[in-house]
């Protein structure tokens, strides 16, 4: 991958590091808006990644997500990249 092109996970970590407190995601829930900062989303990505790594799934395992169209999709997509890279290395090719 070219040095000047960043993955969504790399960009998440960049903005989490540079501006952790501004709101990154906003969504309605039970007729109320909830807000998540860059730091909160980064933390959620790391927690989900740690959970999957603790399960010791073998390489090639299929992991599914059942979710509404919400922040969970963004968190899972970022987490998936982090999990694959932790199992295969930073140059892993991720097919979507």
C-alpha cells in the first residue's frame, strides 16, 4: 500500500490521537441522540478486538455481526481490520 494512503483503521487511530474529544458518531436511540467521541470509538474497537483475540479463533474463522445500521457497524469494521492484522501482520490483505 502506498505510504500516503491510509486505511480506515489508521485514520481512526490518527483522529483518536489528534482530537480524542470531538464527537465522531451521533445516532438516535430511544428518541434520544447519543454521541460518541473519537476516543470512545477507539476504545470500543480495542475492546472488541481483545475479546476476539481472547477467544483464540483459528485463522480463517468467519465472524458475523448482527446489528442495526449504527455505530456498531463502524466499530466492527475497524475492529475487523485490527483483528486480521494482529493475526496476519500489518500487510494483511483484507477482502470486503
